[in-house]
C-alpha cells in the first residue's frame, strides 16, 4: 500500500478511545454484526463458544497481573495521574486515565527496562514476558479483516512498509465478541508477544467508519498479497 492510498484512507479517520466496547446483544437468529451475511449463531457465535480465540483463564490472569503492575510503575515513575493502579479495584479506574499511562509507556518503551531493573518481586516467567514486550511489540494502525476459530486477523498499515497479517488472540473474550462491528474495521493498537501467542495490550482505538466497495477491494488485494508473501503470523519474534 503506497503513502497516497494510506493518507486517503485516514482523511476521515478520527480515532476515539474504546478500551472496553459496550456491545449490543445479538439474537442467535439475527444477522451477524461482522457483516458476513450469515446468522449470528452460524458465524461469530461459534468462535465465541469455542473459546480458542482468546486467552485461557490462567493466561488472562497472568497478563493482567503483569500489565497492571507495569502501568502502575509507569504512572508512579512519570506522575501521570494521581492514582494507584490496584488490580483488585480495577473496575473503579477510569479507562481513559489508564490509556494515558499506556500511551506514555509506548512513547518510552525503555520504561520496561527500568521496571525490570527496579522491581525485584517479578517471577522468571513475568520477566521473560516483559523482555519479549520490550523488543517485540508492534505499535501500528491495523485493519481488522476477519475472524477465525483460533484468532482474529489484523492487517498492519504502515506507510512505506508492506502489509502483514497477524493472528491475534483476545484477552477476556475473542475480538469477534468484543468488537461486534461490521468488517473491515480500522483501528490502532499495540500487539504483544505472549509466550507462543500474539495478543494486544487491552486497548483498541477505533471508529465507526463504513468503507465503500473500492476501499474494501483494495484491502482484500493487500490481504491476498500479504498472505502469499508472509502467511498469517501467529508469533512475534523479539
């Protein structure tokens, strides 16, 4: 995708913060909100019930344990908000405030180095995951292209770089269940290696843009090109 095409797509792209998407309930016999034309029970509901497109309970607990410790450290180090990031009381925190801390982290990823150096209570498993985040994270614009049984497919959109496809797991639920939006969806997020999987950093910035046929066709051509050249990437090498 060339620079002119990329800039044209983003002319109308005004991101809004949606770390947690409030989705409408969908009846099993209603059309699936992803836009496939199938009934919900024969489309995204199958992915949702299967549970393989998201982290397991133990994996999810480990992710949030590391992630919230890291956010709290960044907040205290940089004095972003006057709040202690408490794992137990997380529902009382303002997601927009947490997103400010997250933004600072990815502006200065060397804060992960400081965290690893200064916090002595981390397990070997936690340290290994944090080190992989430090060297393996991908911050980019993406197009959410589709849902599969084990992951959702995000296509990277970076000016001057070839598009690549990433198979990304959801955290609390599959991205299909979280999003409930007609595909394709333009979004910004940060992809993270998580052992042998790819996840995102729990925040997605998106907008309710509906793309016309010309843009959809362009996305599909880029998807096919990326799949032929790179396949669907399911692990990030630090």
